[in-house]
């Protein structure tokens, strides 16, 4: 089981969030969603486990025990739900996650997500380092870290 103590560091801002799976060092994300309050929404998935994607109410489910990182992006426009939804659409296209949170999308969000100025601004946001992130450690992570350190020590000893 993972420790989700790091969730207390997530902001209560509106934002786009993305989950990475265990040992995924790439820029691939398992799941992308949006939230008006990031900490509450991510906690709903990982601690309370009562979101539709964790309860199996959707076709494919998210296993919180397999999530090792959460990245998030915030932007001034995200206080407007339509812009937040439009940004989520852009994030889906940019990152192509295994799971997405969106079913029906408003027409207004579709229009905004295709506007060149907004799309360019969101592409720049998502191309850069996330606004924040949290890493969720477990015993498997610790064992892998020990193995990496042992290899480094052996290399140093051989020199």
C-alpha cells in the first residue's frame, strides 16, 4: 500500500492533475482530470477511493495502489470552469493518458480549446515543468532505491 501523506501539500486551487504509475519515468500519464479543488479531488481518488474511476463504475478502473506520482498545473483562467474543461481537453490531446475523466464535454469548452491563443498558452503550460507534484512512496520504491544505491557504491568502489 502506498503512503499518500504528500496529499496535504496539494493546493486547493482549480487545476489539471495527472497520475503516473509505478516506475514510469517517462512523461506518460495513466490518468488526467480536472478539479475545482485539487487536494479534495485527488484525495477522492487515492484516499477515499469513491470516484467513479476508482470504484469500477467506469469501463476501466484506476488502482490507487499503482499510482506513484501526481503532477498538477494551475493557471489564472482555471477559475472559470469552462476554461478549466477546455484546458483538460488540451491536456488529453497532449499527453494521451490511458484514462480520462471526461464524458460529455460542453460545446463552449470545445470552442475555447480550439482557439489558437488559448491552445498555445496551454501547450506552453503543459510543455513546462508542472506547477507542482507529489511522490507517493512505498516499500517497493524503497527497495528499488536501495538497489540503485548499491550499484552506485559498487561503481565507486571499483574506481
